[in-house]
C-alpha cells in the first residue's frame, strides 16, 4: 500500500475516504444509500472530525506536521452560510460570524420523509393493547411526544393526576438504563384520558408492587 503522511491530504484523497466509509469492502460498490455501510450523515460526521483535526494541526507552526495539508485544504475550502441566522446576528460585529469555511468535501444530505400515524391508526393501536400498561405507554407517546426513554424513566412522583401534568426529569440513576436526553426538567400537560389510564393501571394491574417506577415488569421477571 502507498505510504502517505498527514501533509499529503487532498480533496481527492478525502473522496476516496468517503468511498471507503460507504463501502469498506473493496469488492463491493454501494450504488444506493440503502446498500451503503454508513449513512450520509454518519459519513459527514466522520469528515467533520477529520476537518477539525486538520484545523488543529493548522493552528501550530508552519513547519509542524500536517500544517501543509491544512493549508491545502484551506485554499480549496468552500464558504458556507449559516442557516440559523437570528435577529441578533445583524447587530454589531456578529455579521462577521455568519460565514465560515468548510474544509474538505461533504455529501449532500438526503431528504428524509418522516412517517406519521393517522388518528385512525393511533386508535387501532390503542384498541389492540392487551393491558392498561401498554395502553398508558402508547397514550403518553401519542399525546405528549415523549421519547421512549423519557416514558420508561417515569417515576410515580413525576405524575400529578389532579393537575394532569408530567415532569420529565433527567436522571442518571435509572435502574432500567432509561435516559431522558434532556438537561432540564420539563413539565408537560397530559389529557384526562392519560390520567384515567394511570389510575386504572395502578388499581387493576400495579397493585401492591413496591417500586418507584411507573413502568415495570408486572410478571416479576
């Protein structure tokens, strides 16, 4: 194999890196996104890490390893404009920060179509739930938009059936490993149906089980 140094980097070489990321097996060519080993977004994250690494190398002395490679990428860098420009970005010197350089190539992100359920489909799912526990879980997901980890991490103290609210609390000590993926506590309103399901679930299925968690294994396994 050809020996290369950090200063030998080019856009063409990074293009070969993209092909390798998408199809590590040299005997297989990924013709479509579905057959690729890595998605476009995953590939772009890897390219972003390479770009940041070369920016680090370029911050050193001109004779340092990788500095020449950084300059080559910088000279051919594309200029991009931030898409999330806010009102305050037009004040003072903030205008200078609205454009930046992107070292190396990137793949165009494919447009993903989000699939949503119709009201009729939601009703069919809820009707097919065999227990109050399942019905409560899916009702919370449909009516509040909570993530699976947020629902599974719920504790009884997080639910106020009288006020019909749920507190989404970030915790690192959940025994089931559930994570809320949020840093702050959020209070969400819940419909009357969800509060009623929680009450029925506690009386009909949960019973005298001693646990602080709402969603547990009712079979004891």
